[in-house]
C-alpha cells in the first residue's frame, strides 16, 4: 500500500464504521493524464447501492479537503467492488471458499500465469484451487508470494439450471 492509500484508509475507516459499511480496497492510480483515487466499499448486510456510495464520497471529500494528503489534482471515485472483487483480507478468502476465482501470477507455474478455478483452501503461505482442463479436474497450490492478482470471477462455463 502506498503512503497516500494508507493515509486515505485512515480517513475513510471512521466513515465506514459510522455507516456500517466495509472498506474493500483503495487505489491511487494514473490513467493517461489523470490521477484517480478509487475507494471500493461494500455493505456486509445487503447489496451496496449508489446512494451509499454517494454518501461515502461526500463525507470522504470533506475529510480529504480538510487534510489534503494528495498534492496533484485527482478524481475521487467511490463504488462497489463489483462481482469480481479482489481478495485482500482474511475474511475475503473465508467468504470466497468454494467460489470461482481468477489468479494471475508474477511468474509461470506449470507454464501458466493465469488460472481460473474454485478456491479449495488458503493459508498464509498458499492458495489451493481446483481447475478444469478439458474434462479433467486438477488441484493446484500456488504460493501467495507469487500471486499478482487474485479476485472473484464469473464462471461462464457453469451450466445454467
């Protein structure tokens, strides 16, 4: 986490607590000429709605204007993490057990850098997923230190009932 995202996290956590929402992730990224501060929030009890995102945005804007931790101009975006939310915290992994996930690694594992499959297990050292290769199923353990991206994914191959 960068210094800016850490500072923003400290500012947004009291707002999350007050509104009974969950902070999922914070990004501060440059895209083209513009900088974006993206704050992803969720509601643990119901789907997050646009009104909740607007309230967080308004309250966070006030705090950011007061404390001003970011030198350059930027756009603030507050939104839901969506269906393909990242897995960052212990509780994210716990909730995702048995779910379809996407993993991208820093280096190839068995000649692949991208994996999609069902999360079978996880601990501090590794993540275990079950992938499907044609009609065969295979379990792969991936060291967490080798994972660049891990998030929920949508399984388009699943048959509809």
